C-alpha cells in the first residue's frame, strides 16, 4: 500500500543463469536428430545450487523446472515427450536448440529499472524487488486525504429539514 520513493534497478540479469522451463531431460540437440532416440541418463539436476553434471555427447541429464542448464546442453525435452526413464530415456520428439530453456537475462537485464519511483507497492512489486535482491525499499506511506469544512452554513445531516416550516 506504500508508494515507492526511489527507482529499483536490477544489479544483474534475471534469471541469473540459463535454466529449464520444464521438467524433462537436458540434451544436446545434435544427439537427437531422429526419433525415437534412446540416451543414457547420467543424473538429476534440481532447482537450487549449480550441479557438477554436464551433458556430454550421446548422454542426457534429467532436469527439473528452474534448474540451471548443465554445460553442454542446448535444449530441454519435456518429460511428456519421453518415456520418463531414469537410467535411459526414450525421446519421441526432435528438439530444437533453445527449446524450453529460459536464458539468463530473458526477463530483466542488468541496469534495467524494474520499479519506478512513484509506483504503488503490492505483493507483485515486493516480489519483483526481492527477485532482484532488494531486501529494503525506500517508501512513502499511502497519502491520506481529509476534507475539513467550515462555516455556519454547515449543519448536521437532516437538521435543515427540522428547521424548515412545513409548506402549507
């Protein structure tokens, strides 16, 4: 409910790294040119800290939504386009480079004003500020407006009708 008293500028890109837009398998598209295709699965990458896994030629990595794309991968095949395998996966659709990958800076570039001074703050704006690393914001409280009327022509509601003589 407050009003932002300063511009909020992104110090870095958002997202901060290339990540998976889907649960599925991180692959090298060069390895999946014909379907169905079966690739060994060398591990899992969950959202959170970077994984030591990489996608080597002829291999795949199971990946969760929001997880950092492992080095070597250039696409994510959604689990719906596979048999969901754990040790090996059958891929039923040919991916294209960049498919189901959110690129670093795709939403916000470093130095971009994400919230302008004068913006009214709600849950979405506070969430955006947190996403770019701002723990505190300089704000002004919501303005309050008070109407003060003065003068003897003012009467309580209904009092005017009490003073009027009945019309005959």
